[in-house]
């Protein structure tokens, strides 16, 4: 057993962590000895949870959320991994943020005595200490961690266990959240340049995943990037995920929200390609804000004063990373304290707003590409289809995600429905609002997919028109060459004929003993036969075929 867990065993207050880790070890059976009930796909997760964190503390600064009683004083260098909201129907929520795993472990003893509902955010990249502490405190099923970390290369084999069946989802809802990144200047990148950049970005992502799994970069709280989409030389897009898990605790509940975005103050976590057109681009990136304000006439200040951050910090601040520490501006906290659906309403609102802005951006790029294709019919390039195919693959993936989310909402929130009876109507209304937004986005995605197909058809049509025009020009050229050949033949054929005749050895021409009429008597019948064969060849072939069939029939009858 690792030294870290030996230390925990000597401390009774932290025995839960060792017990939690050993419970996973007990569930893992060898695939060879018990293949029917094997949990071998969790063996690498168990190995990961045994590794002590190499860097326990990390620093940074977060804003103080409006209307919250913050139990941690603001510090200039402060970067939390856990944001814990203690919910109360009598007063506003109390936010407790943790940036030290050791500090968080001390709360485990009092976990059973918590007499309020909770909303807990986990922010960014995990570490063994953090996951063991959170899992031990709330008794979280290890499959929740496995599902959220499904992008990691867990060993040499992929067991293909994610996504799992709805009945085995363990009250988990997953949201895919896009973030748009702008360049500081506009630039043109060729199609080959975009292909090279996308390949290099994929290579960098795989290297990052290996680092996380092998704990070679043990910085808990750094952001995780699942995918990087490169649409042109001006705009990039990150794709990250949020996993939501419901935990029932006797008479109370806890909702865990694990977001991929951490508290980064730079763009080092972005796997920007290091190609000719994108080298050093991380210094010139800027996040697009996500707008989902409750009302412009609200008295609560939503934004910080301009002087609280330097220009670089404001530019590098990702909207998703601000959500855990500034959560709840659009919520009714009294309702959220008793209804888990109301507690995470703002998470879904943020997800829908981010998805909508990303969809609007894609539609704009697709329309621009279609307009360019329609205006450049004479210079249509079939390679431009790749732009539409690239956008279409992204749209199809997001549409599939929303369809899966719509199917899971009704199931999961039925399991979560622990609110008071008088809040049932409110829960159904809120669920209906969420589903309305998701259906709208799903329909918009289908329209955008159709737009991609229309753009692809436009390019193909333009290419076909160009090919027809090219074929017409080639046919015209061939016709001109044929006419020129006929003219030359018309001039030289008589001359060649005369030369051939006067070169014959006939008596009338002063050479030889034969008469020229012998040549005429042979040439004229031969010329007649050739003319008949050229003009009536198909008819002669038909007669020959009929004759052959008659002969064959006669032979068969005689036999």
C-alpha cells in the first residue's frame, strides 16, 4: 500500500479515505477468473487513486460571489479546487472554497452531521488526494469518476464501457460545453494549413491525456480540454464537459457538479497547434463571453469593477471557470435549497447559452462559406467540401449529445425528485423550460446540418457545371481539330492519288506490259464492296447472323 494511505490509516479521522480506496480494490476482479462480473475496467482508476498528489497547494484569485457569506477570506494567491455551497431556506447559501486537500480532509469527520443540502463544484483536473477525499466524504460510486475521466487512456486496451446504459448511469448527467476563442488579429489559413493544425492539435491533446493519467503533471485544478476545433485562422473552439451527480444523504442531499474548467490564469492548457500559421498563438487568444443574464434591471452587480483584474487576467478568464465561484445570480436560493433541480438550473442555463452562441457562430461561418461558393462558380474547388464536412461532423456530435440529454432529463430528475410536494408544479415547470430550450437547440442543429448539406451540394453543383464547361471546351477543340484534319485530307488525298496512279507500271503510261484497264476492272468492284460494307455494315452483320443461325438449325435437325 502506498505511503500516503499508510499515513491515513494511523489517523482515525481520515480512515474513511483508506476504506473508500480499499472498497474499490475489493470490487476489482480479474477478467480471467471472473469474466461475468469483472470490474477490471476500473483497475487503472484504482491505480490512479493510490498515487499521492505531487503538488498539494496551488494559488490564484477568485472573485467574491455577490450575496454569499464567504467563509474563506479573499487572498491574493488563491486557486480552489472545491466550491461547497451550504444551502438554507432561511438565509442565503454559505460558500466554502478549498484549495488544500489536507484542509478538505478535516471536514470528513463532520460529513454525517451536515444538516443542510449542498451544492458542490469540483473545478478542473483531478488528483488522487482530491478524488479520494470527495469520494470518501459522500460515498460516491467510483463509476462517476470513471465516466467523467473517460477521455483518459486507461491502459493498453479500451474496454468500451463509456457511455454506459441509463440504468447504470448512477444518477449522472453530462453536459458538453463549448467555449469560443478569438485571435487578436484576422488571418488567412489555407485548407492544407488547417488540416496540419488540426492534426497537430490532436497529437497535443493525446499527449496531455497521457500526462493526466500518468500524473506527470500533478496540478489539480488546471483545466481539461476534450476537443479543440479549428474553424479558420480567426476562431478556435474548446469542448469541455460538466458531470452532475446526485447523492442522497439520509434526510438531505448533495449535488456534485464536476466541471473541466479550472482556475487558469494563462492559455497554457489550450492545445494550440504549433504549425506555421498558429505558432505562438496562445499569447493572442481571447475568450468569448457567455451571456445568460437574468435581467438588465436587476440590482445585483453581475460584473466586477474593471480595476479588479489586469487586462491579461480579464482576457484569459474563461467564462466556465467563473461559474463555480460566482454561481447563483439567476437563482432563487430559497427554492434551490429544497429542490435539487432548482439548485442546478443555472448550470443548464449556462450550457444552453454557450451551445447557442457556438451554434450561431457555426451557422455564420457556414453561410459565409456558402456565399463564397455561390459567388465563385468559375473558381469552384471540390476541396472546399472539407469545410462543410468538418462543421457537419461537429454539429452531428452536438445534436447526438442533446438528444441523449433530453432522454436522460426525465429519467434522472424523477430519481432526484425529493423536494416538498408543494414544489412539484414548480419542478415540472422548470423541467419543461429546460426541455424547451434543448428541443430548440436540437432543431437548430438539424437546420445547421441541412445547411452544411446544402453548401456541399452547391459546391458539387458548381464543380459539375465547371466540368461540363470544360468538357464542352474540349469537344469544341476536338471538332476544330477534326475540321482542320479534313481540310488537309481534302488537299493532299487527290495529290496522293495522282502520284500513285502515275507511278504504276502500265503500258499506257510507258512502263510495263499490262493494260491499265486491268487495274480499273479490279479497283472499281473493290471500291464498291468497301462502300457497301461501310454504309450497310450493320445490315450485313444481321444477315450473317441470321444465316449462321439457319445453318446451325439445319445441322441440329440432321443430327
